[in-house]
C-alpha cells in the first residue's frame, strides 16, 4: 500500500515538473516576442535629422548677403553698359560721316575722269559737268538732302532768308520770292541751310 502511494506521489511530482517547464517555455517565448516587437518598433521610428531652424538675426544676415551680391552684380553690369555706350558714341562721332563720304566718292571719281579728259569741245565738257551735277544731286537725295523750292513761292521765314526787298513788282508779287540768290537745303525734315532770296515789296 505504501508503495502505491509513493508511485502516485512520483507521478504527481513529474506532472508538476512538466507543467513548470511548459510555463517557463511560454514565458521565454513571450519575452522573445516582446523584445522583437520592441526592436521593430524602435527601428521603425524616424530619426530626427532635420536642420536646426535659423534665428531671426541669422535670417536677416543671410538676406543682407544675398541683396549685397545682387547689388554688386547690377552695379558691374551698369558700369559695363556705361563704358560700352561711351565707346559707341565716340565711334559714332568719329565715323558718323562714313555713309555720306562713301556715297559721294563715285561723284569724286567722275570729277577725276572729267579732269583727265583732254577734249577741247566746250559742249562735251558742259554735258559731262551736267551729268556729274545730276548724279551728285541724286546722291544727296539718297542721303535725305533735298532742295528748298523758291520759285513762285510766298516768303516763309522757316525756309527763306530775305537779303533784299524789290519794290514796284506789283501787288501780285508782294511778299513773294522774286529771286533765289543761294539755294537752301533740308536734311530729311530739318532745314540745314535757309535759301537766300529777294522778296517783292
């Protein structure tokens, strides 16, 4: 009888031991899961790597530096523009007549050929001079120069300069241009030389 009791106690002790081992294994598993979850949670959290925010003073100093750089660049560009403009103006003053001279050179060539001609025929010489004259007038017209008309025109101080008054020409000639002593010219719409005229009184 005592033997049977001892056997039952040993079986009970073995069951208790197995139960304790099972509980210890479950606790170890839960601890491992908790540790893994903690590691995963900690690894998923974003790291704070943002730059520190600038103070108002630092922002103002940075803006001042940017404005200073823009000012220096604008000043350098303006200085270059000013120098270039001065140079172009000087070249224009120095070589402004280049177009005019180039246009007149063919007329000068005609004069040279006329002077080199040894003909003694007055009529041929006159015709040659007339051809050169008309060519010269057309050249000036191409440059914007035109003659101020005076024939049968009323006297106009904007275009004419009276150098003589001619009396006794009748009422229909009063205030009219009687004769042109020196031809006047205009360059485009500007009078560059007034026509010198005699006016009826």
